[in-house]
C-alpha cells in the first residue's frame, strides 16, 4: 500500500511540477493549476500516510514559519482584503516547500525530464514576445520596453531566461553536447533582454554566463576563480561608471546669441542629453518669443504629455546639439515642432533601440540625480526614494512595528502614508512600493519575517549534490535579484524564488 501510494503522489507531483514550470513564463492560470496539483499530491500522500520527514528541516521550518507569520499578521492589519490577496500570492511558499520536502519522490528521475521543458518553454515565450513586438512595430505602433513581454513581467522573464541559459551552458560545457542549441538560446535571450531593456535581466545573464563558465574550475582552483571573478567584477564596475558618467563641461562658451541676447550657462550642473549639456546655452527670453510664433502651445505651459514644455524644448534642442535660443527654434522643422508638442525630449531617440536607449535613460537619470532633480519616472533613482521611505516606516513607528511589521496587508497603505509624511518629491503615479524584497519583509511583517527569510537563504545554501552547480546559480539569482526587486510580491516571482530555493535542496529525504 505504501509503495503504491508513493507512486501515485509522486506522479501527481511530477505533473504539477511540469505544468507549473512550463506555465511560469506564459500563464498565471497554468502556474496556479500546476501548484494546485502539487498541493493535491501532498493531500494524497497525507491521506495514505506516506509522508516523510525532510532532512533539511531548517529550510522547511523557516519557509512554513515565514508563511505562518504572514497569516498571523492578519491580526493587526487594517487592510484585510490586501492581506488575503498577499497570502494568496505567497501560497507557493507553503505548498511547494511542504510538498517537495515531505513527499517521497526521486529528483534525479524527474528533474532531467522537467527542466528541459522549462528551458524550452522560456525560450518559446521569448520568441513569441519578440515576434509580437516586431509585428506591432511593423504595423507602425510604438512599444514601451515592457510591452515586448506580453505574458509576464519583463524583469521576471529576464531572470527566467538567465537561469535557463546558465543551466544549458553548464550542461553543454560538462557534456560537450547541445553547443548549437545553447548558442541559439543565448541569441534569443539576449535579443529579448535587449528589446525589453531589462537591467536586472542583463545582470542575471552575465552572472549565469560567469557561473556557467567557471563551474568546472571551482572544484580545483577556487582561488583562481575568486581572483578572476573579482577582476571581472572590478572591470565591470569601472565600465559601468565610465558609461554612465556625465560628459565634462566645455572650457569655453559664448556669452551672447546670434541675435544679441545673453546666454546663461550652468556649468555646475551635470545633466546630459545625447552627450550635450542641457543647462548650457540658455536664452529663454529669446526662445519664448520664437517658440510662441511657431506653436499654439505656450512656452510657459505644458506639452501634450503634461510636462513643462520649456523643459521638453530645452532637452530636444540639446539632443540636436543646438543652443536654446531664437535662431535655433526658428530653424526647427514642422516635424520637430510637432514632436516637441507631443512631449518628445530627444530628436535622436528613434535612432536607438533596446539597451542603447536604456543606457541613454540611465545617463539622464544619473545626471538628473546629481543636479538634485526630481527622481519621478527615473527607475533607478526612484529606488533610493523607495529605500528611504521603507526605512522610515520600519524605524520610526516604534519598536513593536519594527519587530512585527505594519501588517500583512498594510504595505501599500503604509508607503502612501509615509510619502505624505515625508513630503516626498515623487509624483503620485510614481509612489510605489519597496522594489527590495528584504525591505518588503521588514516593513510588512517586521524584523521577525526578515530573520525567517535569512534563515531560508542560509538553509537553502545546502544543495543536492547531483544538482549543486545549477542549484547554487539559482540561489544566487534569488539573493541578488531581491536587492533590486520585490521578487516575492508577484505570483511569477514568488513561484520562481521558491522553486529556485527548494527544488535543489532535497538532499535525499528520509522516511518518517
């Protein structure tokens, strides 16, 4: 009876794993249905008294304790609906961990069958996104970077692609097989990450590449790996700094326009547009007269996007390396005038795509931050505001709140209240949540939840020997991504994170 029960629950579990991982880059419904099958497998095993005791008790206890603490957090939450939704999203923490750790199943039998399906599904989803994106572009539509990912978040998708790349790269190096498919997969993943402009996806892809290439060295030359890895990391940091650093100020600048008006040059400011200084060559009094002759929109009003037209015009002229004076505005084409009225801040934006455009945006964000500008709409510098706001909530509402959190459902409301208290510079549409999972645990559920999460990470470092390299790569991806994203606050994110931490931590569970 025990053997038959084990077989039934194991097969249900395998189907659930297959459906969940295959659906992850495509369908929230498929992901939920697969997770439901995993729960059913546990119920079948429990009904037949065929559950086993996990050897990794710390991971199981920390995971179930983390979810249980969130359930308890409903007692002091003020937004019960948000709290119940949060528990629903985080349900894989309880279901996946409990099932994988207490059902008797053979990872070495099923993972070689399931993981290739995951890799194929992720690559197929990326191809579908690229095809749909190019179809829309060819039809004359303008796509935001996130719209290249029609099925799940482009950030989550970038992480999934990077994990799949790391797995197929390690397999190819170890077995000297699938070289051509690995190369094709890398091309698809890079094209997708390029079009979606995912910085997180780019970093995860680099991490997967480095980890995959170094995994064979790690067993025999750990010091060399540390040295090479440190050198590459340092060079990468230098390259990023050089790429994003604003251009130097020119040494000599004219004092007057061609029409005789004085220029204003703010040489203490850093902001660039297409490599040119935004706050030099300003002759706004002259520009006002020239602009109001060319357009029905007032120079001192707003463009069609609702932003200051004066600033939009200034950035647009700067992108053309033109002064902000009357003669430059007089020389603009009607197409340029319409573009400025529509809110376009760059005349060369259409010449760049993918990550090139993203780098331009990052340069602008850095320069705007160095000039003390408003971070609204700047995804990187906004995160600094999110961090400060979260720390304000965690540290300035008493020791009890710091310890137990604001409540399972009160994270969004507490952030909105804190923005008001701090008189945040962010515009209302940009006043979002933490974008840092560690901070999200602390704010919503207190230092207790953060501590439980740290225990989860410590316990999951111990990987199944047969899947050590892939398991460690998945572990690092979760740890690193949680610094820049609230990874476990969405269904796709929490499902990925739980599988990444638990699936490779089986370590041959023993019978109860």
